[in-house]
């Protein structure tokens, strides 16, 4: 098992390296450091000298890949690639183009993201599975048919509509929760209620439908038929057998997304003014703060790979038959 | 049965508790939707917002409105604009009086005040500093019992524990002296601080540029030693033109005559900065923890930055060491009637705290303002009709809904211009040829800015007749001020020329019906813009419509702000829209946008349309150093006439700013020059709390309806369930 | 003679249509492919949604034929700039395109929604709700006449619609009768009682409904702004219709542009295994692990820079917007092809162990030949399902990307752009709801149909799930 984990971890290194090189090419080909400097120095009265020293201050004045002006090994290390891209492997995100420490900001902003993402995931899971079980119970009746139709209908509505509509109705017309914003500690609850509800509702359609398929697949297996034939009540069959066995794909499906919860939700966060990592990313895109975007790309990739790793491990733990190959 | 009953009562109790808590919250003057903690609802706190975290709070670097909202309250420059008086008048702030210039010739002989400016080699300002000002409590000034600075030699292990400035337990203060002002001017010159005005000051202050070079070399040497921890102490170095006479007197010498210099003294660039700040913040490790002068200011003003969390909120709190200032006794005509002098003589500031929440978008801000959770608001064009109605006589007024809430309105024409520029170095639309000039004039007529103002700014603007906004010296109102190239005069009012005139100009320019006379190809013009947002689409469509009127096809080249600036800098743009916000109330600050030697493409100046007309440049140089008066007006009129004829800009419009504020918010008077007006504001928190509760009753019945629907929908399911269960059991 | 212009996406749409037709011919001759399609065609939901999708498709295709309108020299009526690219769809509905008001007006309104300064005859001005230039302009006193006029127009539209659907319905019935060799009456009875193999009753009723809707809206739209106007007075109904093409392009071309890569790499990885597999897996895992939005953002920025450096290559707005759309498709494709690739790899792994493939290998048949003859045909249904399944998700994704300003060009009509501007409109008081509602309605209908249809297709092609029903 340990050997397997180590092997998997080692395998993720070349992938991260690939991500790293790709982002480097994308970001430093697209925008030269000169462009960044001018943007960040503001619009009034920018001189070429200011641009130069801005670059120098942030280490963008070095050559991209190979530095001929320094001796020896430093030829490779005194480059933007080494300083800005490879340093990410040490989780040294450096400072953003506007001068703040990215690592600190990330550590601050991941909590609001989690405060939304975790409840959405848990409540969503609970709601979706309950609905799916209900539908599975009523399979092949009109309730089943219309529930599936309802699911498809809900899936077909753009998530933006849930957000815009929900905010308009609940905050503006009904005065039930603050329109947007965030606070620390317990005060955060009133800001989180609406985004969480909207997140859950937005996910009901696809989630319920997916779990229903899982359950139906399970229901049609032989052991369930046997159980039913033994005279067990439908409820017992569903909970004891179907749910229990369907939990494996459900849990592994959840494990994959666990690490990505940190990244937060782009749209929800920026719409509700929640200072999480999602809105952090959006702001960085809008203000073209490439240092942050780069850091987030790398972080996202790391978390994604972590998710894959966790999935594999949880698979082998839940179902020892899965070969460790 | 028994146990079920118990469980039921448990939930009931919980629900009662929850409802009780909510009611309690409602009684205490805050709805469910109060975004602030309930405990704050009666505090003397002003609520506002910021949409983007300020990049620099260091007064030598900061140069944008959103940053000034903070630092102007924290730092005190030498001068300030009088809060109430109009036209704008400079009054002393950190200085004891407004300094006047003394003029000297090249030999150092004193010259009379009214001497011809060409003879003046130097001007000198002697500035007395107000004694008794003290800095806000700050760890950089904290000393131990022996008088040594506590935090100037931090242990790296200690630094690792620090996350915000509040983690330093001790603070200290000291008096502001003339040295601190001189120190700040040295910082303006420091190349590594990139002060945006270093270039301008270098032209005027004696020895400023040399000083910059000198300390740059010193700094370089320091870096070369590899001793990265140390910083360059600027105190031993001197700028020739800046002299500290004694503890409370400062002398600044300038090249030539520069009457606009005093305006600069009212900007935060000229506020005091203790050397301790640099010594403290430059310690290793602090910068990395975002502890720097850019994030934690150190000032002597009425407020200090208590909390700086740009991810959430920034809080200004009253500075306990503030030297005190009184609300002005006199104002402009009408101020007394408007109740603006009721607080005359009372000590400033009135409010104890100002909390700025991060608010990225205008919609939530506006809604929260209406709910009473922000004290003041601008009006976006989308909420205009909701807030403002215009009477039959064309007078602006608030709508009944606003009046009912006790909201009040302030309007002012901004000292800024929003214009459409033509790149004069462009081969098609630029240049001095008649053809290009006709083309520009035609476009100027076709661009119906009155409609633009009406659609996109709801009439909050005045179509410009020239580059100078009303309220700035040199601007003319009435029939004399009308741009006859674009407008006809009708009943003494400007009326945009008919589109047929523009089409005729197009014909004269060689593009009848928008096609090139010689090649027969349609004329294609390019509009460079940074627009890409949702609201911009409407704007771009409108632009296309304007050019369609001439039969010209407009190609929109949208790009990010970076690229846009690139194009401007390289002079590869063709048509663009840009704005300018006055630094100070003087026509020079607008005309220099068209001054040839300021050409953006060739000289990197602010003249984005690269306009260059020798006659205009000559007049500009004369006008620049003149005192306001009829002579200056005459020259300005000539300059405006040249510009109108050449049409390097389609003149665009001067935006008007509308501000709304609630009944509990007092002492509001728009002041376009002063940024430090927070100290004059007064609040009535009791009224605010009452009104908030009245405006935000939670509407609960829909929740009940949803619950009932859920219950009802469960019934058939339960019935079916029973049936299935029975049939399965069978 | 109009001069036709073929934009990049037009060409690709053409290619897609050709491919689809080619595939249909190909599938018709092969029972294992024909079978599932027969199941699709026999499903009521499948046919009903197919008809609706058909209408969307027709609008999208009409909107994909671009040309320069024939230029007349002295035409500067201010309506259309010379040399502006138009589509066939535009030329079919000139009145929708041309009739611009100055700003917002509500659906079917006769007055503007925002107050404007109205100049009175005597030189004074007042502020009020001005009459629309086009919406309900034929009425002299809207307050009195409007309701009657609306009812009259609606009735006439409904009648025309019913009449037209009757004609079309009877034509189809006749055709069916001839083909089946029945008399018209029997055939009609069969169809109406739902006893035909293909659910013609559903097809006919959906068709009828659509025709009635179309005639009704056409009748109203000829005199009013059916769905109101937007901030600069453009007809929202027109925008919604124009957005159909954008939605369809994003939904289909995204999968299409990356299809060759995904198919080739997926099959290669599964078929060759070994280091080829390793490399391909590495490539798609790497791409997959980058958050899609960030990759898209970076790529769109790159495109903007390319465009500003090569301005001269884009003569018209339409071309610029089109290239951005294409690029968005490509980059969306890059972020989404990996799933398909993985599926294909798995399938190819399975297929290469099949006896006939083993046999072919033993006979020394070349790899390429095996792939083309034996593997490709057997994974086609996976590709098809992927295309259909991805469609609705991509249409929804477009809206989200536009919110982040990395979607389609802001000058392009798209539901995403409409929803995006609706965010500002929802804050107005009184609220401007019709842009949002219109975009949502059109998008919802399309996505719902696509979802339902894709369910049917998947059920038809995936026997495992079919049996579980």
C-alpha cells in the first residue's frame, strides 16, 4: 500500500512539471513583463524607468530561460522560469503583481470558500441521495417519470439564473438575508445561508438524476432480487442493500472533488461578495494579475491530482479487489 | 408515542428560541439582512465601501481616487482646500499659513512680485509648520524606557509570528517637525518608490533629479555589498532646493515661476513622513508579510487605519493623537441656509469610525444603500429613474420614493472631461490636411454626445464645447462658449448641427457617402477600446450607430487595458475615448493634454492624441505661467478656437456627479478638489437604526408557503408509499 | 448578386452538416447503428424534442449563411452601413433588425420604459415616456386601441398558424399514406390514435404547436417589439433568435474541433498501449488537471493580443467576433476532449482483445487498416453520445464564461451576453426583466430539448441502461 502511494505520488511529479511548463509558456508569451508593469503602475504619468524598476523589483527583469549575464549554475536559476515557475513546487507563491503575499492571501481566503463549499457538498449530498432514494423507491411510476422530468428541467436552467433570481427574491424583496458581503466567525452564517441554498438547489437536478441511475443499476442486480424474494420490505432492501452498495461509487465520487473544494466557486463567490479563493481568481483574471492566476493554476492542479490520488486510495480501501496496478 | 411527543416539543422550543432571537434582533434596530454585527447598530460609524483593494497607501506613490479615499483622511499635507468656500480656496492644514512665492533672478536678487516671468530664475516658498501635531500611535515610534526604539531591530523569529500590524503590542508617537516634510520630499525623489510626480517635481524643485541619481547610486552600492537587510537612510542626503530652517520652518526653491506649485502642496505627496517609518518597515521579512507603508500608513491626520483586510473590509478609526481642528466658521453663499454652518467651531472629526466593506459590484451596493446599510451612494445609470425625476421645467429632483425615505441629493459638474480622441499621427484621420480635418469635424458632429449623455449617463453630463470644464478658470458659458464647428447657436443655446452638414464635410473630405472618392472602397475607421463588459455592448452598438450615420464602417478593436495603453503609447490607435480628471483647478491641467511636447507616442507625455500645433504650443507656454485675469482669458479663448477648428478631440462631455445621502448623514457639500472631507461628516446613528428597522421588515410568509407546498406534495407520496409497502409485503 | 462570405464557423458548420449526412448514410447501411436510431425515432420524447431542435437548427443554419448585401451607391438612409456582413436570417427578418428604438421598452409596449426629455413644438422640453418609433406606431391612441389590436393580431396569427399547420400536417399524412399504401383516412386514423411505429402524432402536434407559435410571434413582432427592447433599443426577440446560432456553434463545434484529436489519441492509446499509451495519458492528465476556466482565460487573452497585432486581417466586426467564437470553441474543446479520449481508450483496449481484431493482426493486417476498419466503426456510437451529451453543458457554459468576460465577443449576440447585461437590469427599479427572461426561455427550451433528446439517444445506444428501465 505504501509503495503504491509513493508510486502514485512520484507519478504526479511529471504531471505537475507539465502543468508548470504549460502555464509558463501561456503566461509569459501572452503578456510580456513590460505590459504587466505598465498596468500595475497605474494610468497617470508612467515613465519607462518606472517600468524598468517595477520589473526589477518583482524579478521580471531577468531573461525567460537562460541568463548569460551571470556565471555558472546561476545561468539557469536567475531566470523568470526558475524564479517564478519552479518555485511553485515549494509552494512559494511569491507576491502578487500588486505586491501582496499570495500564500498569505490564499491561507486567508480558503476559509470562506470552504464555508460555502463544504455545506453545499454535504447538504447537497444528503438532499440528492434522499431524493434519489425516493425516486428509486417509486421507480416505474408516474412519480418516477415526473421527478426525472423535473430533474432535467432543473438541469436545463442556467446556474446564473438561480443565483440572480435567488438573490433578487430572497435578499431584495423579502429582506431575509444581507444582499452580499461576509464577516468572520459566527456572523458569517447569515451571509452563507443563501449561497448554500442556491448551490444546493442548483445541484439537485444533475445530482439526483445521477444517484438515481446508480441506485437503479444496483436495484437490478441479482442480490437485490434475492433479498426481495426473501420477503424483505422494500424499505429495508433500499437502505440495507442498495444504499450500502451504492455508497462506494458515491463516496469515491465525493473524494475526487474534496480537495477542489478549496478552490471555491467562481461565480457564486463573486456574486455574493464572499472573499474566497473563487472570487480571488476572478479578480485576478479581471485585473490580469498573472502571479495570482499562475499560483491558482498550480494550486488547482495540485489539488486535482491529490483528488485523483485520494480516489485511488479510497477505492483500494473500500474494495480490496481493485488491483494495485 | 411518549418519546415522539418529547422530541416534538424539543424542536418547538428550538423554533421559539430562533424566532425570539430574530425578533430581538429586529427590536434592536437591525433587520435580518443587516450585514453588520448587531452590536454596532448604534455606533457612530460611517459605512462605505471599496471596490478594489487600494494598491498603494504610501502617499508618495498613491495617485488614484480609491487610494485617496483612505490616505487623505490619514495624512495631512501642508495645505487643503476650504471645505465650503467656492471658488476653491487653499487654506493651511499642516502649514501655518498658505505660502507665497518670492522671486529671484539668476544672480539671487529678489524680484518684485509683478515682474515678467521670463526674468524669474527661481521662486522660493517659505512654509511655516503648525507646531504640536503628533503622529498616530504606531509601533514604529514605540520606545522603551531608555528611549531606544522597541521595534527597529526585530528578531527574525519574532517576525515570523507577525501577521498584521496589530500584532505589535506597543505603540508610540512623536511630534511632527519640518524634517519630516523634507524627508517626504526626499522620498518623492527616490527612484525605487516610483512616485508618479517625480518627473514633474524634477522639472521644478532645485536639485531634485540630481538627488534622485545620487541616492540611486548609494542604494545600488548598498545592494552590491550584498547586505540586503540594510536600507538606505535618506536623512544624511540633501536636496538643494529643500531646506529645513528650524524645527517648524521649511523652505522650497523652484526653477523659474510655477504658480501651480501650491496646488501640489495640497496633495498627500506633501504630507509629513517620519524617518522611523522607513526604518521600521524596511526590516527583513515584514514586506513579505504585507507589513509595509503601502498597507499600514503612518500619519498625523484625524483618522488612522485600524484594520486593513483588503479581502473583507478596511476600517478607519479616529486618531487619538489628532491635534484638533475646528469646523469652518464661514462658507459660500447659501451654506448657512443649507445648514452647513450649524457645526461651526466644533472640534473635528465627528465620527469615530468609518468601515469600508469590499463591494465589487454596483448593484449590491445600491440595494444596500436603499436598505440603509450604506450612508451615501452615487447613482448608476440603471438606477437613475428610480432615484431622480426631472420636472417639466427640466429641473432635477428626487423621486417620491426617495423623498419619502428622507434621502437627499447633491449634484456637481466634475472637474473632469470624457472625450473622444483622434490620433493625429494616424494617416487617415490625423494630420494637418484639410481632408483629415473635415473628416474629424464630420465625426465630431455625428457623435451625438447629447444622446450619449442621455442614454448612458441619464443626462448627468454637459456636452463639452472645449477642453475646459465649467468651474475652472477659462471656461466660458453662454453663447460665447459655443463651439461653432459642431453647433449652431439657437436662442443662445447650442444645437448640434444637422447630420447633413457632417455628410457635406465627408464629401469635402473625399469620402462621399462614406466611400473613398478615388478607390470607391468604403471608409473603415477603427475604434480602440478596453470595453468588454456586459454594459459595454450597448455602448459599442451606439458607437456603430453614430458612424453609420456618416456611412462609415467602424471596426471596434477591443482589448485589455494593457494593450490599449500600448497602442496609445505607440501611437497606433486611431479613435479612442478617454477621460481626464483634474489634478488641480487650473486650465493648464487640461490644455497640457494637447500640448505638442507632451505627445504620448513621441515623448511619453499625456497628450494621447499626439496633437501638435506650433501656434497652440506657443500660446500654451505663455498662458501657463500667467495669473488668472482678462489677459489669460484672451489667450485661452484663442487656444480653444484653434482646437475647435483642428478638432483633435470630439469634445465629449463633462460628467456631472450625483450623490445621494440619507437623512442621518450631515454636512455634505460636494468638493471636487478636497479628498479629506470625512472629518467634516456627522451622523445620527439613532435615526439610522430606527429607519433601517422600518425599511427592512423580513417577509416570512413565502417561507411558510414553500413549507406548505412541500408538505402537500409529500401527501400523495406517503399514500403511494403505504400502498407499495403493503403490496411488497404481500 | 450578393457576394457570399464564408466565415470560419460557417465553414465548420457546413462540414458538420456534411458529416452528419454522411454518417446518416453510413449508419443506414449498418444494422448495429441503425437499430439504436430506430429506437430514437420511435420514442415520443425523442421525436418531440427533435422537432423543436429542428427549428433551432433551421434558424441557426439560416444565420450561418453570410453575404455582403448588394451595395447601392447613394443609400445612406442610416439603416445599414455599406459593406456590413449580413446573414440570410437577417435578410429574412429585416424589420426585426432595423427597427431600433432609443432605449428600453417593455414587451409589446408602445412607449419607452425610461423617461426621456421630449421636445415640444414650442421649444420647451418635458420629461416623460416617449412613444416608440416602431413598436405600436400604427396606433393613434395606444391607451384605447392597444388591447384590441393585440387580440386582433394574436387571433390572426393563431389562425394563420393553425391553417398552415393543417396544410403541412395533411401533406405529411398524404406522404405517409402513399408510402404505407394506405388510404388517407386509414392513415390519419392510425396516426391520430398513436398506432404508428414512429410517433407521428407527437411529431405533428409539436410541429403544429411550433407553427402556431411562430405565426403568432411573427404577427405580433411585425407591429410590436414582442420581447421588448434593450438598453440601446435593439429588439430583444431578434437578439434571442440571433443567439441561437452562437449557442449551437458552441454546443456542436466545440466537440467537433477536438474530435479528430480525441478519437485519434484515444484509439491510439488503447490500441498500441505501451509508451504511446503512457505519453497520451500523460498529455491528457496534464491538460485535465489545469482548472478549465483559468486555461480559457489565458487563451482568450492570448487571442486578444493576436487580434490587436493583426488588425488588418479582420475587415469586419463579424469576422473578429467569429474568430473569437471559433477560438472559444477550440479552447473549450481542449479542456473537454480528455473525457472522450479516456472513454475511447478504454473501449479500444477492450476491442483490441476481440477475436476478429486478433485475427486481423495475426493475418498481418496493418495497424492503420485495423483501426479504420475494425476499431473506429465500433467506437463511433461513443463519439456520438459524447457529442450529444456535451451539447447542453456547453451551451450553459457559454453563459457562465460570458459572466467572467472570457466568453464570446461582447458585440456578438449570445444568451450569455444577454444574461450578463441583465444583471444590471435586474437592479433597476422598475425592473427590466425581459432580456433575462427571453434569454432564459430560449436557452432553457434548447437545453431542455437537448437534455431530453440526449437521454433518449443514450438509452438507445447504451443497452445496459436500457435494460434497467
